[in-house]
């Protein structure tokens, strides 16, 4: 199945949605459908946007070990980078000049690594220009992504003998990477050496829960190194399962938290997502919040 929304022959802004671990691309249909509707309702230039659900890491068979997402972050991210390059060069008549990426769960790790490849690998040139010189990076959004893996809470619960078995025999390289027991320590390497990919995007939005999102902790999904963001969030949000969006653009570039995270209800979250993907600037959280958002009481 292919989910692609191209309302005209001359789209200029490509929005790519990447699914998570062990999911087929169809799992992202709700996000795809919502974005298509939001663009039509909230913009006067809807024909500029092309929405595409990545399928290079999907598999037609519903056996988890067969999914490309279990072959490691580098493998899946390379698939995604290749797919993005192919879409731009072969499906859009060379009209695309802007890109936004949305990654759900480990898809958030994939869009980061894929951005790194597009930034540094010369094979992804567009019209003989480096990729991000030809294509302007607009918005990167991660939805409950395990940026720090899942070792922060899972490893202490596992006996060393079980970790050894996982390291030696598990068919999922991705699981080993998330537990930080892979040979290359790829998750740690991404956070040590690949932070520059955030700098190239106009906006970086991190969506997470105050508590847990399946197997992903608040600290991992919010890129919260010292736990301050999660602690601060819990003071303002009574519902730990409510979606929380954090504008990390200033945090990443200036090293200072200028904005508090917001606890959102579902309607407010969807409205904000529409504005974020369309690269409409978020208002400072101290000004006019109620015009766009509904904070949890």
C-alpha cells in the first residue's frame, strides 16, 4: 500500500511520516489523514504540500522478526534516506525545495539518522548540490521516540544472564541497540556525535508523555539528559498519559530552556501538530496560550 497526497503537479514542501518498530506503513494512516485534512483547512496554499508515508521499512508479512525495523537503526535509516532521495528525484519533477520529517516511536531515531546521512553523504546530492543546500529542512517532529534507548528502565530489571542471551541470540539488532548492548553502541553514538542534525531544522518539536509511552520513558523520549524537563512537566500535568509537546529548538541551539512543556488535551494537540508541520511559529508559552492550546488543569 502507498499513502501519498500530492494535490498538484508542483508540490514544493515534502512531509515524510516514518512508522515505528514492527509496524507496517498503514499504521501511520491516521497521522497521514489528519495532516492532509489540516493542510486543506489551515492553509491558503495547500497545493504546496506533498505528504508521504515512508514504506521502505515496512513488510507485507505480519511476523515481527521479518520487519526491516529489527535490522538496526543504521539499516532502517539508510532505507529511509534512500527513499526520501528517490521520492524527490523521481516523483516530483524536481519541484520539492523544502522537507519536514515526522517519526513515530523509533521512527524518531530513524529520521535523525537519515537526516545525518542526507547531510553528510555526497551520494544524496540533488542536482549536483548537497542535499540540504537544495532542500531546505523545515520541521523535525519525534513522537515518543526512544532517543536514549530503553536501557534506562529495562536493563536494571534484567539479570546479566538474560542480557547475555539477548546479545548473542536475539534476532532483533534494534532491540540490542535500544538496550545499549550492541557492539557499536549506536544510540549512544547518535547522542554524542549526531546532535548537529537538529541545528539544520527551523523547528524541532518533541512529543512525549510525562510518564511512559509503551516501552519508552519520559526522559528518553523528551531528550531530557538530567530529568529536569520530565520533573517540571509532572508539576504542570495531572494526566501522565496526555500528549506533551516541547519546542526543543531553543533548547538545542542555546542550551537554555526558554519554554515550559505543555500538557495538552487531544484537540489542542492535533491543532498544534497542524501548525507545527506547516512551520507556523509557536507562540511563547507565557503569551496567548489559550488561543491555540488548552492546558491541563
